[in-house]
């Protein structure tokens, strides 16, 4: 194994992976006709997971498939045994065909209408029994070997199915119930399954991610702070999750590996952020941990729902508000009118956030979150991902320069 590619990132992003994919498909009884890199998760010096859009000839016909491959510097782990292990020189990699993700055993059931209908009927999820043909399934998020979310519609009734890793399942439910029992507007749990599916009712209203483009304000900055402050003290008794800023060096390495030309700017950002936050204590306020516009639902100018409570725990209010600022500052693929509208909201909301938390801390933490988000364009193989990554790092730099 080449030391320079201990994590497999070079192999899995190069044409050389084609022979590995070919062997895996032939092992499964098919013939690989074409393939293209779809998604990449790189953890420098540790592991790399990639998915590939593939066209495969099977004995029963030609199909488009999603192939997954994981390589680890330390070799395969226990859950890799749920995939097929192939050797490439001295390296062993795990290969699977979606939806048979080795860390998400429930995905194989959540991805198909037949099995989803069985789950819904067994748990009385909809008001009446359903047939597979009546269900409309949409995979709205898939992070290989980490999580997935499926939207399931039966007419006007909609549910969401979170596909989780086994070791996280009970903790996710516990966190969700902590907020539900305190009256925080989270989605009601409709069912849980032994293969780690969490079935949730659709929240009312619409996502703030869409509402930020409305001509009228979707909610107030004060209401966003009040939502966070409404979380119960019990949240502070949950295990602490490191804030994004604590991992700034890790994410900077990931971005630099993808775009080496950004390394000097990233080193400067790490130095400024680490130095500026060094003396600030951890904090013990209830925090959401991943608070952004995609997690919030609004209706008639009011907040009516909060999603993804998996990251709840003690922290600093500035962590959550910085996360929101970072996400709003890096929304992609906006037209000119949308960009102007979002910037208007940022200019109106940030002074209110500054009155609740330290303005310097807010900006440094927001910049750190942006660096973590800057791994996204490469990971998702978006068009012009290098330019988009550089733009995001520029946004982080602008925030830091406001306070140094």
C-alpha cells in the first residue's frame, strides 16, 4: 500500500478505481458498462468513502445502479463485513451496491415501496392501509455509511423516514424525546423499527430554507433565539458534542486536500479562529448543534417546527447562531434577487444575534462552520466545485477580517 494514499482518496477519485468496480460488478453477476464518480467523503489519513453512478448489464437487463466503496488506512472494520471485501494490491476495500449500505441496514427496506408499505401498515402510520403502488418515495438525503432520509407520500399525507446507524439509534430517539417532552415543536415519532428506521410525521409550515426568499420576513431574529432558549435544561445533561470550531483544523485539511491552492488561506483561518476562541470556555447552554435554515419550519411569520435533534447537547448559544449565519452566508445557486433577499435578512438578523452573544465569537465560529461546509462541493462533485469551494473560503475570510 502506498503511504501517500493510505486513506484511499487517490485511488477512489482516479480512473484506477474502474478495475475495482468492474471486478465487484462481475462478482455480483453483472457487466459494468460505464461509471462516474457521484459522491466522495474523505477523512484525510484515515478513510475515504465514494459512490459511483454506474450503468450495469444484468442477466435480467440493463440498470442504473449506485456503487459504494470504502477504503481505510487501518484496514476493514467489522461493519465492512456486510459488504464485499476486494483487494487492490495490499489494500482491502469494501464494495456494496445501493441500497445495501453496510452501516445502514434499514436502507434496503426504506428504499422500496413494497417494504415501506409493510412498515407503514404494521405501524398504522397512515390513516388507512396502503398499497405499494400508492406510495411515492423520494430519497432526499443520502450520506453513504452515515445516514439517509426518505420522503414517503400517500396522497396528501407525508412522512419522513430517517435511516440511522445502529450505534446512534437509541441516542437519537432519546434526544428527540427530550425536546418533545418539553414542548419544543419537533416532529411526532410515528414508528421505530429493529433495523434502525425512525418514522416521523411531517412538520407543518415550510422550511425556512425556502422561506428566506419570500418578500416578507419568514420569522424574526428574536424568535430564532427564543426557539433555542426554549430548549430544556435536560439538554445540558446529554453528552457534549464538539462545536464545529473545535474541528477547524480537521476540516481545513479536508478542503486543502481537495483544493491545494487554498492551503495558505486555510492555515491563516485556522490560526485566527483557534487563537481567537482559545480562551473561551465550553459553555453549558442547551444547544441544537446543527442549527440552520434547513432545520427550521415557519408558518405565517412564526416558527412552527425544528428538525434533526441528533446533535443536541451542552454548548454555547454562539455555536448555534454562528451555524445559522454560516449556512445563510453560503447558500448556493441563488439568482440575483434571491441573493439580495438573503443578504438583507443577514444584515437584519446579525445585529440581533450580536446583542445575545459576543460579536467576535459569533463571526469566528461562523467562519469555522463555513470551512466545514466548504468540504461539500467536492464531496457532492458539484459543477465547478473548485470555484465554489474557493468562494466559500472567501466568505469565511471576510467574516474573520471583520473582527481582527
